[in-house]
C-alpha cells in the first residue's frame, strides 16, 4: 500500500493504462474527488479524446521496453490541465524480479503556481527580446494584421478557400513561435484542429494579439489598431547625394533611373535584423523535440529588401521546423555523425537575385514514405509513382496534406507548412530547389528576384 501522508499523489497504472487499487488519497485532492481505481488514467486526468490517445500511446510504449526507459518517458506528456489547475505528471517503471515492467508508478502534483511563474518569466523574456528587435517585431505584427484581414475575408464567403485559410493560420502560428508568443501559437494550433474554421476563430486570434499588445502597451508602445505599413529611415547624407545627382543635368530617363536606384537602395537593410528570431526558434523547437542542434547563419551582413523577402520570411519557420522535427535525428539515431545535429542558413547576394540555402545534416527525406502517403491519400496510383523521378518524389513534400509525421503535434505534421513555403516562393516570383540524400541530410535552395 502506498503511504497516504505525502504532498504528491501516487498511483500505479497497468499496461492498459488503468489505475490500480492502492493509490494515495492525495490523488483525489490534486486531480479530482472522482479519481478512482479501474479508471483510465487519461480519463482521470481529463484529457480530450485525441490527446488521450496520444497520452496512452506514449506510456504504453514504455512497456515495450524497446528503447531506454528515460528516452520513452521523456517523450510522454508531462502536464494535464484540469479546470484552472495544472497537474504535473512524472512516471517510472516498476519491474519484477526478472526485470520485466509490470506497471508504471505515476507521481501527480499540483504545479499551477509554478507554471504561472514560468509563464510570466517567458513573457518577460519575450518582451526583452521584442525590445531588442523592435523593428522586426513591428514588421511581424503588421504582417499578422494583414494576414488576419485576408483570413477573415476568406472565412466570410460561403465556400471559403479552406486550403489558403489553413496556410495563413499555420504561417501565423509558426511566426508566433519565432517571436516567443506561445499563447497565440497555442490558440492558432487549437483552431487548426477544427474541421471548419469560422469568422469567430479569426476574431479570437485577432483579439489575442490585441490583448497582448494592450497588456504591454507601457512597455512596447504598439497600438494594434493604428498599425500601418512600416516606413524607411533616410540619412541626410543619402538625401544630399540624391540632390547632387538630380542637379547634375541628367536627361529625364536618366533622372528616373537615378531615383529608382536611390529608392531601391533606401529600402535595403542588413539581413541580420530580419532573421533575428530564427536562432531562438531553433533553440525552442530543438528542446521541444529533444534534439541537440547547432545553428549557423552565414550572410547576416547582406543587404536585402524587406518587402521582397517578406513572403519568404513569413514561411521560413516552416522550413526550420521541418528540418528539426523530420530531418535531424535524436542523438541515439545519429550514429557516427555525432550527437549534435547541424542546421545552416546561408544568404548570398547576386546581381539580380538573393539566394537562401537552408541545410541540415539529418536523416534525409524518405521518398518511399512520401510516395506511400501520397498513394494512400489518393493523389496518384502505384503505377504513376513507378514513373516518377527522384526529384518528382522529393517534390511531394510540398503537396497539400502530405506529411511523413505519424501524428500531428504543435511542431509539425499537418502537411500544410511546406505547401505554404512553395506558395510563398512562387508568390515572390522566386524558385525553389530541393536536394536530399538518405543518411546525410536535406538542402533547400531558394532564389528571390530583386
């Protein structure tokens, strides 16, 4: 019998995820008075059906004893939300004399206050980061506002373009993660789960951004309602140089060319500020998927036009997440490549375009799995697949609704993100090339016209 006089609640759960007799009374105080033996642990913890399936699958996997116990348990959910309370979940395997796993010992505790403190700490860190990259954050908010206007209009029509609507939401979610707005990202993720997205959903997202900016108005000094297109900073020296050229007796066509060149030059900014959020995004996602990743950004000093790169910048988090979730392996799968994965982003300047290369040293894209998923989705037949080139098979990663993920998570798995990347590149009038080799990694090469 487990002792009752403890601050945490303890219970034993069998392979079928059923609570056994002998749990501590504190479980009822921490979780719910209806907490009882012979109840499914996922039901007792109040998980919705879909989350309950994921919860049970993760913990049942421990009984298979295939991977190290700490690895399997490390991938399982660690919290449950019951009303306004947050319950912390820890589990350990209980083995018999032969070393076989007989049950799991769950340690349940009320961590509501701790989570609240951690959330406030996250907000404070996000605010500090935003203040350090104010221009990039303003650009993000302007983009979000414009995307939400488009999403609302789509949700208003009788037969909305559901695919475009979901691409917009997925893009907003990814960029929220990049700037540290986790509550907004979670809200969008929840709305993505709905079979039909409605006007109210878009209004809820918009209200969430308004609330955040209003709550921190004294710090950020940003009014969501008054946001418009961002302006440009022009130095006195630049204006004097333009004036001198205009007064130099040039012909009308030459004067127009001088003005066009000057405007194009004024718009250019160092790439470092626009890509500033990516390093933090890599850290957060790598922690979320429990991988060790080293990130390198080459070309921070390259001057770029934010307006022309905007479509790419909006979807770049999708590529980063894809590399981290699907590409780079967990340490125990990397073999002689070393425990730490490498993600490299390189930006280079050319006379008529910019080139952006995103490359990882992960497992590469399994084209057989992509083809299998596509056939299952009814995109084409096995006979059609037999005639496809490797490049054609790789390109399936950009098809709507195709993902090699076994389950949807807040990181990836909806088959929307990469479709959004291709659409954004095409919208910008650019090109995208994909190279991948099993066991060695994947490289995305994007060209953006000037």
